[in-house]
C-alpha cells in the first residue's frame, strides 16, 4: 500500500505543476508573442484610454452615432459575463412588442426615412454581444447621422464603405460593419 502512495503523490505533484503552472505560462507566452492584440482583448483606443473591444458591442444611443444590434444580455446590454440571446420565438408576444418598440424608436429618430428597416437593427443576436451590423443597417442610418453631425450623407456613406468588412476568406459569413470602429472613424473625421 505504501509503495503505491509515493508514486501517486509524485504523479499528482508532477501533473499539478505541468497543467497548473507550465501549460498556462506556455499558452500565455505564445498568445502574447504571436497574437498580442487578441490576447489582450482586441481593445480599440489608446493605451492610456481604451474605448472598447472590437469583439463586443457597445450601446450607442446618441443620434450622431451608428447604433448596433440590440442586446438581450442582462442586467445590462452587451454584458460579456452574461452572454445570451432572448430565447424568444418569432410568435412570442414579448418579442413582437420589443421589435415594434425598436421600429418605433428608429422611425422617431429619423422620421423622414421611409425605407424598410434591416432586421439586425430590431432583433438581438444569439450571443447578445455582436459588435457588427450589416451594410444595409449601416446604410439605413446614414441620413440620421449626416443630419446630426451636419455633414454630407456622401461622406458618411464613404466611411461605411471603407469600414465594411468582406466575408472571412471570401466564403464565411456575410459582409459586416464594426460599429465601434465606424463610430471612432466618425469622431476622428471631426478632429
């Protein structure tokens, strides 16, 4: 019995050091060396003043900014610690009421706009953290932003085109626009 305890304790200590110290340090070293931006949260802004992550959406509600997809996380929108969708089906009255309220909010913010509203502006993503909107959702907001910033719609449209990301490797996903990057570009344009 004693002969078996000594090797068991040694193996426990060996694997504790290997998997609890050596492996995490090696992974951290590789991540910081090969992918430092991603390993540190893909933060945008300056080192002294990070403004957000390009991987997690943020709430923008002022009329001079692009608005992202609604978030269903709780207790606050875009809560990375509570990633979730609303889990409401298309016939759920709560979802129908929420979509109607979002449509009304978009119509009130830009009452002269008569185009149909892109679905990603009124429905939450599955994670509740999506930092992107479709190019159609960005285009829908151009007139409101141009009016609020007192600039031409063409210059806002040019920024949308510049910040529209293509499908990954040309085949995965859909074209998309990162809302935080686009809003930062809008602010930089005014400086």
